[in-house]
C-alpha cells in the first residue's frame, strides 16, 4: 500500500550581504587580525552572523546576495542624485566606486572566497544591486522567505500571504525585528507594496532620494491612507474637490517629474536574470582544502569552526 508523503516546504533565507558585513565591521574590533596584520573583523563577524541566523531560523536554502553594481546606471539616469553622496571622488576603481572604509575593502574578497569554499550560494548580477537579486529570488520562491537586511527599502517585499518577511538586525543578529504586514501597518500605516510609495514621497537622504519637499513620513502616510496609493494622490492633485491643503497640492504638482520616475528607482527589480545555482545550505564544505588554507591565512579560527559545526548538525 502506498502512503502519501507530504514534502515539507523549503524555507529560503536571503542575506543582504554588504549590509551584514558592514554591521560586522563596525561591531567587531579591528584588533581581530590575520597573521600578516590584515584586519578580518568583518569576515569573522559575518561568519558569526550566519552561524546565529542558521541556528535560530533553520533555513533549508540560503543565498548571500551581492552588489554587483551598487549604483546601477539605469537608476542614476532617472534620478542623478541616487547614492551620489556615497561616491568616492578619487579612487583607482573609477569615478563611481563606492567609498568604503580602508580596512573593510580588502576584506570583501576574503568574504567571497570563504563563502565559495564553504559552498554557500553567492549571487550578484551585473547592472543590479543586491536588493534586486533579493527581490527576484523572493518573487520566484515557492515557500517562505526570510530576508536579512539592515536596509528598510526591502520592507516593500513583505507579504504575509506568501510568507515573506524581513529580519532587521537591531543589535548584531541576535536581536532581530521581525517585520511582517502587521508591524508595517502599525509603524507606517502601509503594507509592503505601499512602502514604495511612502519611501519615495518621504525621500531618503541616505540613498540620495529627494522625496517631495514638505512631505515627511507622517504626511505621506496620511495621504496614502486618504487616497490609497501614489496614483490616487496624484489624481487628487488634479481634483479641486480633493482634500489637500494648498501647500500639499502645490508641492505635489511641482514634484511631478520626480514622482514620474521615482517608483522605478525605489522599487526593487523582480526580473533579474539569475544564474542557475544550488541554493541548498551545505552540510559539508564544498572545497575543504581551500577552506583550510583560507582559515590559516586569515585566522578565521572559532568563527569558521562554529559555522561549520552548525551546518553539519
């Protein structure tokens, strides 16, 4: 007699890797160094982060999503100020290289090598940010998704029906804010997709998004509550009977060129051409010999061993 076996839905965890290694860099002392004196605080901190995430949330699949292009040209064409203040003025990599702390930049290739040797999927796609890679993986997922990021922009992907939530680190990754639709509505008065409209109206100086002058977060939330979405708000600008103050109507009307292009800049892409990679969390290192060499060269010590033990469990 045949029995019906129900296959457990696989849980996917998507890491906004740069967001996490930046936090690791500033959270772990630079006194953590390799034998040659190179600081490895971001490397070891990230490995410890991943260990804690796997222990606490037990994903089946995990992807370290990377910024192959942290400031895509197609976004800059639409809003030239996009992340402009983060550009290093004179760096060997070129005029659009992101300014990174001197002792962090050399650690990024080490992080990439270590993740590859462990066998943790690492995906970056030319002309796209890590956010876009995350958005596309989330769009394609058939099961629940945990997005680990310190970037509020990814709140737009929250979807209770599909089991997509954002785990936002409050202190390291031991204390995570579990962001679902209920939390978003309580905090901002919007759901995931509504967060795009809120963000572009409010603006975000850290991303070089000007927003609509005079429309802060609370006003944006009230307008979205009153008119439904960005299209409804702009329709109200053209409706003399709509309940907008004269200053709101004027500011929104003057911001039409920005409002016309901002959604494409703020909304993460969901159609990135992703490579065909194995997302399964490895139980054993993919390349043990290379990993041993990296561990010795960079003094990865207990951080690497804790992660390997957790993956093997």
